[in-house]
């Protein structure tokens, strides 16, 4: 959709879906309503993953592209910490359970509204605009960010080509499948752990309150995910991408193997 409608429009659509999904979740009359609300929210969030990375990449230059794309993803970790802190605050002030979960889910509307406001005021991706044949508008949008140092070389005006429409080279296809496959298996493991983590903590400490469980989850993220994200961002442009990814996956595998050994 981003290739057809433009990055900016899809960016705004995702934010609207996140707002609708958060509101539907907060006011769900039953479990089915909650499930539908989370589905709508998931579509918005899922669509944001590729769109955010693409638009950052298209604005970045080769010198700092890795750092800027890395900054995009480090804010996912920051958002995770914020979500835990908001949940802790809602529960710590004594909000009844039947209201607390609705309030926690509904508060997701606030960052989504801020995102929607910012996205309505951002220009279209210059690369997309140029590829649609409007090189002048693309240069004008890019100049707002690059300033007078902008190289006024005329952008390409060829039509945008998606992987399905272009004759992709075999080497490029292998790289795409390898990268996407690694990301897929990484998410199966990591998100699986995130979903199960509160249950694991409850199994280890059955008498722990919900507040203590959330607090411990927050501590784990702050102590491990945040430093890992910062270190990864710091070395992103210092180490080869492939080497850094291998190191990261190896550490994940070692940690999971150690956890499995401890359990037995």
C-alpha cells in the first residue's frame, strides 16, 4: 500500500487503526469485542513496522542510515518500558481491576493521537514523490530537511518497482529471504517469551501480586533490553551488520539454552 498510495497516507492510516483498536479494546463489552479490538490494533502496529523503517531509510543518507533506522527500533523498547510504568501507576493508585485493564489499554490512544498529529504535518517521502514523476516536489520536500547543502541532482523519475513487479536478482532474493526469515524466527521466539513471561514469573513466585509481577517484568526490560538496544545502536555503524546479527542471535540462543538447562 505504501508503494501505491504513498508513505504518508499509509502512515496516517496506521495511526488511525491504532486509535480505533485501542478504543475498541478499552470499551470491549466481552471477550470477542476485545479480540476484535486487538486485531485492529495489531493491523495498525504491524503495518507500522515496514512503513517506519522505509520512510526513515528513504530520508537517511548512507553515512548515518544505520543509526537512524536503529533509533526507530530503539523506541519500541522505550515504549515497552513506558507501558510497564503506566500499568504500575494505574494499579499503584488503587484502580479497581475491572477498570484498570480498560484504562491501561485505552491510554494507548494518547501516543497514537500524537503520532497522527505529527504524521499529518510531515511531507511525503521525496524518493516516492520523485519515483511518481514529480521531481520538483521531491526536491522541495527534501530541502526542508537537508537545507542549503542539498545536492540538487535530479532524482530518478522511473516508476516505483516492488519486489513482485521487478525482476529480482537471485542474490537479492536470497538476502531478502534470509533477512526476513531471521526476523520471523526471532519474533516467534521473542514475542513468545514476552507473552509467556508473566506466566513464568507467576509459576516461579505463585504468591506474587499482579503489581509485583508487572514490576519485575519492567525491571527485566530495563536491566537487559534497554542496555542491549543502546549497545546495539552504538556499534551498529562500527560492526558489519551480518556479524552483529550473528552475535545477537548467538546470545539469544545461549540465554534460552541456559534457561532450559536451569528448568531441568
